[in-house]
């Protein structure tokens, strides 16, 4: 057939490309860090003559799995994480020969509990959030757990308005959901001494109680798309939405964030650590690839420059909350000296 | 009048009514689907058409050699790495003197896109004699300014609720009054690849990625599919257990969820054969798997529809089996085969799920130059933009959908035209 040469050509290309080296940086990992890394990558690509890195948003766990799969040239060079690398992930890395990993903290991200501007701003505590959204809540007797019976915010806390609990949030595959469970729900459930005591006696039950979200229609999984949640909030003033701070920042004319534990959600309150539902963002670099893939060192330098993650840097415009000056200094030193992390 | 006529007449009214009702139902269902189509299109076009325009700002820039630390004789890499954003910033400060607040200073430099500095750099590298001169240049405006100029930010809202603050409004008003802000056709959308800055983002990268991917899919799926269909229809032994088994499997494959092909591609092409991730090559290979069953089924139907008399006539005149198939059966079946292929390809063009597994859902801001450069495809680009926080991406998402729809309509038109042109009636 006439197409036969094309097959052969395609076959040749495959074998040729497998042998030749990659000339661009490959980054995987968290979808929360993705909006920041992409901006740095683009600036790096524009400023220097290196190719622009390719960034996949695979989620923190998926990224770590790919990153730790080996030191071959076909494995990613950098992985983003919206939490610190777990010990188990670090061990997998070590086992697969990924010995030297450089850890860089980028900044913080806040999680907003926002509702439409047409409705009144909510003042919540983490305990309220836990009681309103957990699958099981403490019952009448000490240590008893019951299925969440609360229907309105007033049932949870008499000071709250008498409207139906309706929260739009991310699905379990999302990093935002993990952080929401860990920071907001667990933060609230620790307020009950009986549950807090479980942590030492029955770790699994503690985790289930503190992390499981109710499934009776009061918490609505609205998909990974935070823009969609904002749109739905606009249409339904009674609903509350859970999403990242950068979306709140961009849509400040449509939605406002709730006050949580007495702290209003703002740039400063996250940076100061007052706002309780915020998390650190990281990325990890495979030291073995420095020198093999062109540009990793320069990319690192760009990322940790004051221009990008500093107090006035361009990442701030994208909604990143910067680290303190000493923290920035220490991570910059780690990145430039390529000091590997230990666990 | 006999009895049966009476029965018929008694029921006639009812039967007419029934027929009328049935026609009405049909009409209603068509109207409902049309209404949905209109709503969908109106929504997409309504949201997307502003993206075909982009705001530009005119600045009086002095390319000061001292600020840049350059002379016209500086070597090229020095010209390349100088800080041109300073020049832009100075131009803006000159235009609006008296801005001292740090936040306002930052807002001031944010009137113009970051790409202005790179544009200026490229101009100077091209022509170093520009150093020391001044002139008026048009630059891309920042996305917030663009969104405002398109009327998507209400200036009557209280200041705290607006992305554009009062002082920024003042600057914009001044610029508008001096005719320094202008909306033009958004060429960036068609010449650039993805970017995190909405004003610099375009669909060229994704379009090229889609093109390369489709090219590979077509070069592989079409010959393999047609060959398989021809063999199964013309040469394979009839009523054979194995042939039946293959047939059932092909029909089954056509209904397998596409993500499964992605997983297969990850395991076989990437992990086993070492094909590079995120490239049109691996994307095309995976989509080939997905498209093959569609093409085989359509081609078999087309080949089956060629009347046996044609084959018999050819054989009777002394043609061999292969000659009969290639010179008579296949050309006659070609319109059907092509239609099936194009429909299969159109399906592949809109697919994202299998690409998720092979790393094509990625941020790629270089336009792919070959089938082994990292790239995305159109539907992935739409997905990525719809997930971005910046407001200006909303309209670009819809604009990308419009382009993709135009692409699909063209493909389907070609399918119809081919069918009309080569169709034979007997």
C-alpha cells in the first residue's frame, strides 16, 4: 500500500526519539501548585533561551508516584505538592534510586468558604464546619457518635442563620478536598475532647470521624472546576462553596469569603497564619537530573528569585501567599546549593 | 354501505387524530432539540465572540541605553538578557507621574501585558540601532484592562468589589480620552500557544497538536482499518468460529470507554516501548486504537453494500480476486469508507479522556514543531482554560470551543461532500 513508507517512518521516529535526550524540563504534580509553576515556567521560557518546561497536573499523589519511579530520563524532573512529601513516598523514592531530592516550599494557599455577595457574609468556626459537614457527629452521650442530623446552620449553632446547609465542594480526587478535610474538618473535630482522645486509641476511627464528609445531599460534589462552583454560588445565594483562594481573589465582585475562627480570609491573614484553613505548597527536584536536562538549575533560580515568589513577585498576582523572609532565604539557599532533603 | 365500511368510517376520525398527534410529537421533539442547540450555540457564541478582540495600549517608549545598560554595539546575548520591563515601567511612570504608593506602582505596570517587555526585546535584538531612540508602540493590554474595556467589570460597583480600583479607572479613562486604548482583532489567539496570561494565550499550540495527532491517527487507522475490513469481508473464510470471534470483539471494542484505551496506551506505548509522554505521536497511537473499530465497522458495511453482481462481472471477465477487490469493490465502497473514517476522526478530535493517561493534559507554551514535541490538543486546551481562575479565560474558553466546532463542522461537511461526489446508485 502507498501508506507503507509512513509506517516505517513512524517506526523510525519512535526508536530515534527513545534514544535521544529530552531537552525540556518535565514537571508533574498538584493541581494547586500548577497555576504558579506554569507562570514561572512561562517567564523562564520567555526570559531564557531554554525551552519552556512542560507541566502536567496529576495531583500531588500521582505526581509523587511518577517522580519516584526512577532516575531514568523518561521520569519527571520536578513534582509539585500541596502538602509535604509523605514518609512513604520518600521511602519509595529512595528504594527506586531517587536519592537526592531538593525540597522547596513555594508559599501558602488558603481555602475559602465563600457565598454569594447577595447573601450575608457568614461567621463560622471550624467546629461549625465540622458539625455541619461531617458524616458522623458526637451524640448526646459522651463518646457516642451519630449520623449527622443537622439540616440548617441554625441547628449547628443558634447564632447562625436559619438556612439549609448546602455546601458545594471539590470531589475526593482533589487536593483541595484533602486540605479541606485535614484543616477544616479535622480542626473542628479536634475541638471535641472525646474524639481527640480517639487519636491515640483508635486511629482509624479518628480519621474516619474527622475526614468523612456527609453524603445525604448537604455537601454537594461540584467537580474539580472551581469556576463552576463560583457560578453556582452566584445562582444560589443560600449555598456555600469551598475552593482555593486565587478563585476568590479573581471573583471578589461575585462572592465573599466567610470569617473563620474570627479571622477574615485575606492575603494578609493567610500570610500571618491567622486564617486557620491554609496549607503550604511545595515542589521537589530530582538532583540526579540536574546537568542531564538543560535548564533545571536556571529554572530553580527563577522560581526562588524575589521577582517570582518574593513579597512583590509575580506569583502573588496569581494568588500565592508568600513565605516569610527567613523562610524564603533558607529555601533559596537550599535551591542554589542543591541541598538534598532528609526525612 | 356495508358493515366494514361503517367500521372504517367510525374509526376514521380517531385514526386521523392519531396521525396528527404523532406528527405533532415528532415536530415537538425536533423543536426541543433545536431549542437546546440554539441555547448552546447562543451561549457559546455570546460568551466567546469578545475573545476575538483584544485591547492594545499605545505607549511612548524611550529605549534608553543607560537604563538597559546597552549600546548599539552590545553583543546579542547582552541585548537579549537586558531588563526591558524597566523601560516599559519608565514609560508608564512618565505618562502618569506622581504615583508613589507601592501597590499603585505595581498596578500601574499592570496596565500593560508582561509580553510588552519581550516584544521590545525582540525589536531591539532585531535592530540594535533602536537603542537611544523613542517612539510610540502598541502593546497588549493586561487581561484586567481588557475585561474592563469589554464592559465586563461594572464601574458602578463599590471599589472593594472591583478588580479595577478607582485609580486604575482614572488611568484607563485618560488613556481612552487620548485614544491610546484600542480594540483590535485578536491575532494572538491564533498565533500563540498556551499561556497563563490570558492576553498572551492562543490556540495555535493546541491546534498544531491536534493536527499532528490526527495526522498520525489517520495514517495508521485508515490503512489498517480498511485492510482489516477488506480481509474480513472478502477473503476471510465464511462461518468460521475465529472470524466470528474477531467480529464480536471488534464490535465490542467500539463500545469500550475511551479511558481504557488511554490506560492501554500508557502500559504498552509509554512503559513498554518507551514512546515519549505528552507527544502527538503517543496521542495519535492511542486514538488510532480508539478509531479503528469505527472505521472497520463502517468500511465493512460499505464493502458489503457493493452488489455481488459487480464482483461476479469482474471475476467473469478474468480478473483475479485481488484485482476485483482493489479495482472494483474498494473504489465503489470508498464513499462509505471515507464517511466512516471522517466520523471516526471527528470523534477522536474531540476526545480528552484517553489523553489524560498519556500526559497530554499539560501546560505547553511552545508550539509543537514535530510529532515528538510535547503538546496538547484542542479539547484539552478548552478544559485547561475553563479551569483557570483568571476571568478573561472564560471568553477564551468559549472562543476555543467555537474554533473546535468550526473544525468539526468542516470535517463533517467534507464527509458529506465526498459521499455526494462519489456516491453511485444502482
